[in-house]
C-alpha cells in the first residue's frame, strides 16, 4: 500500500492535496468530514472540490459516506500520501522500496534519502485488531475523547521518534531518528536481522547481556521499553544488539513502569531459555535494573 501511495503522490495536484488536508483537519471533529466543511477549508469552489474529491476517491485515498450528510475520511493510503508529500519536500525521502517487515501496528520499508542513502521508513498502522492493542495505545492517547486510528498512528510515530531522539543522544544502540511526519518515522538503516530469525548465535550469553545492558542504560535516562521481545531486537553481523520499536515506551515514573519492565525482562529471558538453554533469575535482573531507574 505504501509503495502505491508513493506512486500516486506524483499524480496529485496542489488542489488534490488541499482537499486531503481539508479532510484531515475536519476529522479532528468528525468521523467523516462534511462536504461543505471540505469546501470551506480547502478554499476551492464547490464544483472544483467535488471534482477533486471524485478523483482522489477513485484513487482509493479516501472513504465516502452518504447518510444524514455526505462526508469523507482519509484511509491509510491518503494519510501516507500527506506524510510522504512533506517528507519528500524536506528531501528526507526520495523513494520508497519494498516491505522488509510487516506487523499488526506498522509496515517497515527500505527507502532512499537524498544522495541515495539507504534509510528505513516506518509507517504506523494502528487499527481495531484487538482489545490488547487499544489498551496499549492509551499510554500515548491519554484522556483524549475523540481520536481516529489515523491520529493514534500519528501519536505512536511521534512517541517513537521522541524516544529515539533521547536514546540515540545518550549512545544507546537504537536506530538514529532522521525525520517524522504524521504516521511515518524515518530512521537510519541497520545492517542486521531480527533476533527471532537468527538460527544460531556464536555467543548467546553475550548477546543476552548486551540486551540487558541496553535496557539498563535506557532506564538510567528514564525510559522503559514496555514491549520488549525477540521480535524487536536487531542483531548485526558483529553480534551487536539494537533495540527497536519504542512506540510503547513509558517514563519510569509511569504507574505501570515497574510491571512493564518486569514483563520486558521475562519476555527476553524466556526466549533465551527456550532457544539457547540460558537460565536467568528474572527477579534478580529486575532488582538490578530497578536500582538504576532515573527518577
């Protein structure tokens, strides 16, 4: 879908983008932005607005509802287009490549930045997949009463970008944050593979220790990952570990911080026990890490 959005962006006019932005702004108050509000926000005439709405609807960038009133809302294609439009104008991204990882909450693409530099483009895709996911998103949604899944994806992207800025500044082994807009985060490319895909490790105990040390450093600057497992640890050919997927992080002062930390430790220790026979005392590691929490 994302490659499609990158291709479609080239076919859109300034007026098409104004319509998409008008719909986006209206969605802060409406599930479907009323047609008359789209006309008002876009500054186009009624006839021109209808013409461009027809075009972008045919391109599958928006959804239309006909009921008490005619209204439109963005889908992820339309939201991706708006994000890519900004990122391309900033010269952050010149091309979007194939998907290299796909999950319930995001799609990860290879991309090219200015000068042909390889980067990663992460497109958040929050949706109504499970109650568990809704519960987890409340960490960054907070007490907002009206949110769309698109907006929650935007909050998740913002949350991850903020974490990467903090972590990278303090020397943690995480991707370097480059840019972000709406539901998209652009970060440095890591030459490695997800831990769960690696069949053999030269020194599993050393890799495990590297992950725990990264957790310890994150805690020392006030961050709990909150969603750690073998699925969001990257391993380089040199056996260095990078912790990724920080959208669910919480501050160490968060009411659930200690529970989330213990779950992170349990997830990663259970994986190394199951696959490599490394047995660790979860409570002992938890007590050690809890002692370095910055408050």
